[in-house]
C-alpha cells in the first residue's frame, strides 16, 4: 500500500493525500508545482493544500506565489490520529445513542431476539462489551479449559470493582485432566466438578442448531453468560477452529433470568467446588 493510500485510510481525501505526498518529495512549493507533480486538477490544488494547512499538517508562507511545505511526517500523522480518534469518539457516542433508543423500543415491545456473532475474535469482543455494560449482575459458566472466562478476566474484575454481583464458574468433568489451576484464576473463576454420585449433563443453550451451524449444547470450551438477568450470551466453540466459534446474544422477557436460576440450582445440588 502506498503512502497516499495510507493517508486516505486515515481520513484525507485523495487530492489532499497526493498534495502532502508531493510536498514531502518537492519541499516548499507553490500550488502550481503541486498540481503538476501530483496530477491534481488545477482548480483543486489550492483546496487540497489549504485544508491540510488548516489542520496543522502544512505550513504556509505568503508571497507571490504562496509557498507550502509539509509540517513533517510525525506532525502529519499526529494530526490525523488525533482527528481520527475524535471522530471515532463522536461516532461511538452517536451509535450508542441510537442503540439505546432501539433497546428502549425493543424492551417496551417485549419481543424476543437472537443475534449471532461469528468467529472467536468477534465473540471475545462481544463478551467483553456485554460485561463492561453490565449494571447489576453477571453470571457466567463455561467448560474446561475456561478460554472465554479467562479472556474476560479484566472485564470481570472491573465489574466486581463497580459493585456488580459477579460469579464465573468453570465446569470440570471428574475424569478430566485439568492440571494446575492458577491461584489468581481461582480468585476470579469458581472451579467446580460434578459429584461422584451424579450423572449430570449440563445442556444450557436453548437454541436451534441452525443458528450457529453446530451443536446447541455447551461443548468444548463454550460458555453461557447472563447479564443483568435480561440478556444471555451463549458461546458455542468445540475448540477445532477459531472461525467456527459463535456467540448468540439472546433477549427474551424472563428467559435469561430463568436460565440463570436453573443453572445455579443445578450447580448447588449436583456439583462441588474444587
């Protein structure tokens, strides 16, 4: 990718990127020199120089002709990164406002919904996002190894510090070789196994297989997370390939609360803490 293409990716239009690239090569130059070297239309060359100048990326010397010079690579990139970051914050604020409006509409309508996030990276990001936005309660249960629970350690810690009721449980089969469990992990995750007298099999995902193209039961390193007893995030991952992982954001009046209560009761009756 050329320097011009990189500058466009950072928010400049193509003429501005060409003008900055030309100034870097030519040194102090007039608009006509930039027009000829960069191939910018003559009537667009002045605008392509003035707009970056107004953002601190180009220095100007008045005269006949007016001369322009690039402020330097670090100054140019610094200005672009700052601008990009500010725009990103404004975009985030606008999108969050729209999402809040949509959430209010959905909650008032009382309708159920299930949305799928595909790929391990997307699942991890969505999980962290849900945890950081929790307002009162987080309940999570996953298989061993607790890949997704461990990936969310920072978010779980932050939630606990905010006063959110937080419980994360890793289920280990009695026959499973789980090796060493880190003392630090044990302060965040509650490791439990099925009692010897129980034949319990947890199946906690009430979704059609077609949603994720695989087993609807919690298998492999999958997990279930219930946020504020209103939203369930069920992760299906058999551990074979990151692209096969999927997470389902499930909203339905009362269902996540029942789901959480059922699993917690099963844990108390049929499992023991390691």
